[in-house]
C-alpha cells in the first residue's frame, strides 16, 4: 500500500509540476505577446508623433507624372496650416468653378456673382490665395478650377490626418 501511495504522490507532484510548467509557459507567451504589442504600439506612437503632414504635398511637388501647375500648387501649399490651407484652397477652387460655370453660360458681366466673389477673396489680401490665383489665372477657367479642386482635395486629406493622429497620441484637437 505504501508503494501505491508513493506512486500516487509522485504522480500528483508530476501532474502539479506539469500544470505549473504549462501555466508558466502560457504566462510567458502572453507576456511576450503583450510586450510585443506594447513595443509595436510605442513604435506607432513614435512615428505618429513625428508624422510630417506635408508628405503628400512633397510627393506631389516632385511627381513627374503630374502637370507642372499641380506640382507648383503643391509646393505653394506646403507652407500653409492644415485647416487654413485647406479652406483657402477650397474657397479658390469654388470661386473658379463658379467663374467657369458663368463663362459656360455666356455671362460676361463685370459684376457677375463669380467675379464679385473672386474679387472679394483677392481683396482680403491673403498671400496664399494670391499665390494660388497667380499660378492658375492664365489657364482656362475650367482647367484652373480642376487644378484648384485637386489641390483642395489633397489639402483636405492632409488636414484629415490630424484628428486620428491626435486621438492616438491623446491630444485634443
């Protein structure tokens, strides 16, 4: 009977040791996975903390497949703030689009709504909008509107990056 009890105790100790070993391995695996996640998360946070919002503009400015006017517009926009740069580009795009619509409708009056709007924008004397105007003013109105709409879209996507980055980094936006 002693032998049976000793074997059972030995088996129980082996089972306990085996269970403990499995638990330690599981904990190590969870720790390894969790620490890897933390390292990965920290790397993402570090990247986002140094994210350059001008990357899309910089890429566009040197893209040989883009028309020169778009590369120049992207270059001009790189010095602008996220929201202001977007809203001012959007406003110019809409003004040129309205002017193109008026031209297509045969409206040539100096006091047409689109011309008045464009003059009002330029009268505010914002350097960025003047630069945008100077870049496209020699183009047909529809082409100018298309190029400015392209820039406004690029600027919107650039500004849209701020919110998720701020959320990930815990900043208020």
